[in-house]
C-alpha cells in the first residue's frame, strides 16, 4: 500500500496573520509540494493575505472552504473568526482521521476566540490528541540551534510539581528519542534532561524533585540514544546551543520556551509528538496588532511547512 504523503494547512484565525503567512509560504513552495498541499480556510482572507504580502497565490491551489469568513476584519477578532478557525481545524483533522493527510501544518489560532466559538480544548495539541486517539503527546520545538520538548505545558507554575511524574518525564524522553531518530535522522541522539530546581536540586538542598522524580526517568537507557541529567538548568541551554546535546527535555513551559524564543524565535517550529500524523506549526501567535499590514514575517511558517514535508518523507521511506 502506497504511503499517504499529502499535507494539510489550516489558515488559523482569519483575523490574525495566518492568511498572510500561509499565502507567503505557498508562494515559495515548490510545484511538487503544491501538488500535495490542501489548504483548509476561505478564499477571501487568503487572497487578502496574499495582497498584503505582495505575493500571488498558486494557480493550482487546492482549497477546502468553509464559507465562514465573511465580514472579518484583520486585527478585529470576533465570534465569527473564532468559529471559522475552529471549522478549518476540525475539517483538516477529520481528513487526517480518514487517512487522507499525512501531516497538518497549523497557522495560529486564538484560544480565547476559539473557546468563545465553542472550542472545548486548550489548544491545537489537546484537540489533535483527542480527535486522533493519541494517549501521550508532547510539544517539541525544533530550531536550528535548539530542540526542546516540554514535560508539562500550559500549567500555572504553582501546579508544575504536582503535574510532574517519573512516568511523564520518561514518556516525553521516549517520544523525543523516537522522533530524533525517525523524523530528524539523528541516529544516536544525545538527550539532555533539564532539572526542575536551581542547580538541579543541589543534592537535595534546593529541592528533592530532581532526584526523586526526574533522575529515575533516565533509567533504563534507550540505545542508541544517550540520556544525561538531571542537568543544571542555567547551563543546559547554553551547552545545547554549543552542540553538547541534540535535544533537551524542559520541565515546564517558560523554562523551555524562553531560551527557544531568545535563540531561535523566527525559525523554531512547534512539533506535536505522539500523534499518528505529523503536526507542525510556527512558534508564534495570531499577532492581531500587525494583521493585514503585510509586515508579518513568514519564516517560521515556511520552516513548519518544510519540516512537515521532511518528516513525512522520512516516515514514508521506512514504510
């Protein structure tokens, strides 16, 4: 049976910069890529985005429209834009569930307006996991200098410790090792696991979580990968930038995302690990303050699309 290699792109919030960065990414896509892309959105905001970015939409564009984007103004989200972005995503995910898509590249949504339009999930990750039957998923940020996965995601800092468990940290380690080898072609990845507390607990003086929760997650080994940790947080990211580790596991959202956005902001791609399909996304939000002005930078969206095709190609090659 021939592997599915089609890639879907969701337009995100049509009141944000999604239409602009999607139009720009399509304009730079090769003919071979365009033949495999389906965009889930509406023509009016996509054409508006193309005009703002001064690019032409491909004549061979395959677009699945919802008809829900009428009367939406860039930079002015409302319930209509919220409903449109939810519909784009639901339609693409339904296609993936029917095995019509190997990957989905998602432009940014507004969690607030999606929720007001009836979206029951915190974000893309939770919705994709539920719809596609994935038990364990993780957010993995892939950039040219840093690759960072998160053990916990959108949790208040006061709840991070209660959410952390050895099983959860181990599960994220296993997902990252699998993706590094299968999706990114790193045959013997070096994975650094970052500690939770300053100095990784300083032998218990600054907290027991590093020794009691994190350290046991590194055993047993996962050859051919090398697992190292718990690492002192204030040194781990510098060491990764300088090549000591191929990827890091951070314990909470800002521990991982602050260095990623400092070092790789425009080029980092958000990858959801653990799904039966590839899912990538640019590592930024809807940017309502600049929507419609044609000044949005599409680098992260272009990289998200390129990484999706790379991952799909690698997975298809081993089937």
